[in-house]
C-alpha cells in the first residue's frame, strides 16, 4: 500500500518569499517593496497598513510576504495583526495567540512581553491576541497611538494587517495613525465599484494611500502587480 503524503499546511504555503525566494512571485513582492519605497521617497514610511476592499482578496497572504521581503532587506520589521475580528497572522507564522495586540491595548501585558520572534531574521510578530468585543474602539484609542510610538523606537518598519475596509471601520480608523495604506484587490473578484469605494474610504485619512496591489492576474504567470497612486 502506498504511503499517504502528509498534507501541506496551507498557511505555510502562503510564505512563498520564504520557501522559494527566487520564484517569479517572490520577485513580484520585491517589486512591490521597491515601488513602496519610491512612493515614500520624500516622506517617512515607518508604519503602514494593508487592507482590502472585501474578504478573500489575498490581503493576509500579501501582507505576510511583504513583511518577509522587507525583513530580507535587513530592515527590522514588526508585523502586527490588527484584524481583531478574523485574525490569521498567528496561523501563517505558527505563533502563540493567547496574548497579542488586544492584550497590550487592554493593559494585560506589555508590548515587549507580547512580541514573538519569527523564524525569519529581522521579523517579529505581534499577533491579534484574544478577540475583543470592541475592536474599533481599541484601534482608535490613545493606547494604540502609544503602542505605535513605542514600537517605532525599536523597528524600522511596522506593518499592520487590517480587516477589509468596506466591511468595518477598523482600517479607516488605523489609517489615521500610520504613514501609508496599501489596498489589495483580486482580479475577477473585486468589483470596480467596490475598489473605488474602498479607495474613497481611505483617502480622507491622515495617512497617504500608497497604491493598489492587483493579484491573480491571468495576463501573465506573475500573480501580483502594484499600481501607485
């Protein structure tokens, strides 16, 4: 009898920039990284958030791989799971989620105690922590602002994974605390009206709208494209 293959963990498969850094898709993530740096050439980009118009558009996979390629550039990077409703970062990086962002914001632990060092050099993780009953209020609080300022003293770049912008107000709220926002849309899934509405929702924020990543394009074999604003 043939031996059954061990099933592949889908969360691990998302980190192609770690598993296959020379692949065309990994190169596309490095291209996005470069374009983001050019976009912010005259301004500081110490903090940024990644969001999408709706669910299942590749946001969390994109933010995880972007975090990896920035860390591979020898920047000290902190990835924060600010999706306090349906967090995924702890699955992707296989870290403990018993305490995290929500734990810090409610005063149960310190930022230093809640951080987890990933197995990727220069990349630390702050998972979401327990799901709170009031995500929007926590993300818009003075404690959130203070946490960001504390983290900026330690890291070169802080990246937030946030919920879809059309679903809840969390990304809009957090966009007032960061330097830039990146919008993810999926080819043949994200309706044009939804993408435009998501862009409109982010534009009034204090942060700069850095651009849009369109993924799963069938025109070529490359799956990720970046469009600056």
